[in-house]
């Protein structure tokens, strides 16, 4: 998860850098008094690269898929919740002598 | 009726001989749905930022949204190593789930990015 997270942050940084480049490009167009039809080609490439990084992060960071077949290899152990209903105390350990000292200590 | 209800998380469903209901680990299915939801939400946000930076307005933006969702679906199917039935109970879950939920996030971030890049 660490590496995927870093790649995701990287992708977002690349996208914000592309946004900043587009803002500067628009400023330039305003000076030259032309219409904005689309960002320049290197910004489009940068957006694509950032997008690919973000896709990779979106698929790896949230976690793995777990198999839902009850008899598959990784679902072998069934664990019950640690519920008071299932805790028993009337077992053979009561045959051991008590270990606690019954006298009060000052 | 091949459906099942999501009851308590650690129990496995027992299959009855009469109805032949398929058995699933509901906890793992919920985990997989959560993974899909996170992935789709993040990709909707990134798609929105992309649409805003590129300067799409109107219909083209929604075309980009469907494109990003299709790419996310393909990515999720590839993540499940193309054996969808080992991780989900039907195709609809991995393809359609979270489609419309991401639309709101997409439009929000589309508007944000468009304003920041093109208007201010």
C-alpha cells in the first residue's frame, strides 16, 4: 500500500502541474488574443501520464480482492467473533489449586 | 432466487439441498464491494479534474465520464484476474456498481477544475 499511495500522490502532483501549465497557456492566449481550443500537446501528454499513475494507484491502494468461495484455499479458517456467549469458564482448569494468595497484604 | 441477504459478517451461509442457493462468504463479498467503491470514487474525482483541465463543457464531459468509468471497469476486471466469479456473485457488481454514485463527484470536481483553470 505504501508504494501505491506514493504513486497516487505523484499522479495528483503531475495533474496539478499540468493544470498550472494550462493556466499559464491561457494567460499567453489572452495576451495574443486567440481562442482557447485545447491545451498544448505536451500538457495533454502530461495529463495522460498523470492519469495512468492515478489509475494504477486507484487499483492497488484500496486493497486486494478476497475470494468468496467458502472452500477456497485462503478461506480455510473460520473465526467466530470474540463474543461472551461463546466463552466458557466451567472447564477442567478448575482442578488446579488456586494460585492467588488469599491473605490481604498491607 | 440466486440472491442472498447480507447478514452478520462472520457467518457463512449454509446451502439447503432443496433450493441449491450458492454459498458465499459475505464478509469477503462486502470487502470486495468496498474496494470497488473506493476505486470508482477516486477515478471519478480524477476524471473530473481531467475534464476541467481539458476545458470540456457540456456533453463532451459526460462522454469523458463514461470513458473513465469504462476504463475503471476494465481495470477492476483485470485486477480480479478475469475470473470474476471467484470474487463476486454476478457481473453486474463489477461493471455497474457505483456508476451513478461517482457522477456527482465527477461533476463537482469538473466544475472546480474548470473554474480554477479557465475562469480565474
